[in-house]
C-alpha cells in the first residue's frame, strides 16, 4: 500500500478501487450440493416435515456445543421461544441493548412483558456489563446479550452478575455464529440462545432460526410454545406441569422450520468453519492494513484474547471523529464511496428512541404497550442512553469480504486510509451528520 497521501477521488484523484471485485461479496455460497439437498425435500413433498430439521438440530447442537437445539421459522420466533423458555411473562422485564436489531427484544411485548435498555460499550458495541446491574429489579427475568456485528460480548462479568442476581441470560447469536469468547463458542455461556439463520446472516440457510440450550426445561417450554407437533405425548415431556397441557401449542404459534431451509442448513454448516476462517483472514488483513490510521479503529477483539469475530456479519468500523478534527462520519463515508467502496454511516439506530418504545399502544391497553403491564414507568427518553445514542456517529459499514484476495482488500483498505488522511480537506464542506443516522435494519430484500 502506498505510504504517501494520495489525492481523493472526490477531488479528482484516481479511485482507490481499480480491480473488479467478482464474487468477493456473494453470499451465501451455493453449490450443487445445496441445490440437491433442497430438491430432495421438494421431490419428497417433505417441506412441512421435521426429519431433516431434526438432523440439522443435531448437527447444529454438536457444532455449537449445546445439548438441545430447536429449529424455527425465523430468528425472531427462536428468540421469543427463548424468552418464554426463561419464564418471561406478564409484568416481567428483560434487559437488552438499545443498539441492536428489533428482534432481540420486541417480541417481549407479546408475552405481556417489557424491556429495559442498557448501554453498549463504545468499543465492542455489545451490552456494557457495567451498566446492567443497576437496571435489575425483582421483575427482571432475563438479560438479552447480542454479540453485535459478530463481536463477542464480554460474557464473564455478564454471567457473574446474572448468577448473583438470579437472572437468566439469553444470547442472541444472529450476528455471530461461530464466534469465540476466550476460546469458547458463543452460545455456550448463557442459559439459552436464539439465532437467526436468514439469508443475510453469516450462517445463511433461508428464512430460519434456531434455539439452543443445555437446560431441559427451557427446551421443553420452547417446543411446547410453538412446536405442537413435538408436544403431543406426555411421555415425551419431562417437565411435570407441561405434561398436562400436551396436544396444543401453548403460545398459539406454529414455529417449525421449513425443511428446505433445514436441508440447505445441513450443507451450509458442513462448510461453514472453512468459509468463516477465510472471511476472518480477509477481514483481519483489512484491519491490519489500517492499523494506526487516525480516526479509524477495528471493531474486533484484541489479538491475543482468543476471542474471534465469527463470520463478521455486516462488518462495521469504529470511528473516532475527535482524531480527525471533528470530521463527520457522513462526510467521511462520502469520500470513501467516491473511491469505489460502499460505505454508509451509522449502524442500528438505537431502539429506545422509536415511538414503539415510548408512546405506541399496540394492543389497546389504553396506555403505551411498553408500560402496559409494568410495575413502573420504564420508558427511556432521548438523552437517557448517551453512549448508545452516540453509536451512529461513531460507526460506518466496511466491506464484508468473503474471500482472502489481497489485492482487492488492499485497494478497499486504501479507500478508507485516503479518506482519513485527507480529513483536513474534507472538513471544508462538511455539513455534519443528519438528525437520523443508521437504520432499523441492514438486509436489502430482493
Ligand atoms: C436478524 C436478527 C434477528 C431476527 O432474525 P430473523 O431470522 O430475521 O427473524 C434477531 N436478532 C438480531 C440481532 C438479528 O440481526
């Protein structure tokens, strides 16, 4: 990579990215093996069955290191199952980060419970363990931990607080399948995990989700809630009070996984470790190239921590405007885009500012749903979570490389480097960040 400061493409210089990217960003990788697996289900007319799904559950549980896995139609459903599994009910509270996708917490309303948001850590972008304990009350049933954008959350202090206070931990692994925390896979720390496996995620199998746990009662409560086909015989259930209710789904939901997704999932999982390793190599190379560039920080665990980023879902970088004369991330991204790299400012818009968490009366309680069954007013108004509210101005999307191809990665890294090193020129026409930065979701539907 060139060491001198090159002229920005925004001001007429040559673009940093010159080489065609080919299938660098194509995901998931689909081969004849995936196609054959899906076709087999189709030809057997087994789309609504469970035989392949149960095999996929076994594969997934063994791979992640859990006793039980339960396939779902979506990650949203899996996380609701995890909440019900943990005993979340009327008037209860869960604690979740505000900077995440809505399906980490919003389902809690349908259980008659509510959410209290905690701050995220400025560097990991995951829930900040230092901000959890003061939010626990006698109504708190669970803490939802999101391994955000592939980064493992700091599980040791989180589990310590949870055990001390008798609160369950739900890991949302939708961004981080296969990530390690201190050498151990995420999903093996909390009481239960809910995981999206939809097509935009790093383990992408179709519209699907999965729940994992080592706790038999949580597992049984979860399938009793939304898998009527597995909740038919008292002798298949060990939890005493559940035996009386077999036959119908407790939640009134049908949540089983589409078997074409399960079939593709079995194939995808077989190759996932190897593909994830290549992503890790590519992404780590990208950040190594940018080490020491002012204003830019890698969003990844420290190198010798034995923690890893999994499949680097929706990879983002950390932005430190104070090192670039206050240059807005919006202007910074504009310069990066001119170099030929897709780069948008912000990440998930903090949830607590949306009307759904402040004023909306969804079920007709005659008061906001957030506090409909709550024993106190838990609403968190703008300004109440300053670290989370600053995240959009301190993050930007980076290329999510699926292959280790040094030349292409170097050109992309150079785009970011050029924009940062030329910050003084960019300051001139910097109009600042707009009021709303980032979005409610990342996945482009097609
Ligand atoms: C995608 C996602 C979900 C929801 O999963 P779906 O499969 O889309 O229902 C939940 N939590 C997080 C953090 C996600 O990114």
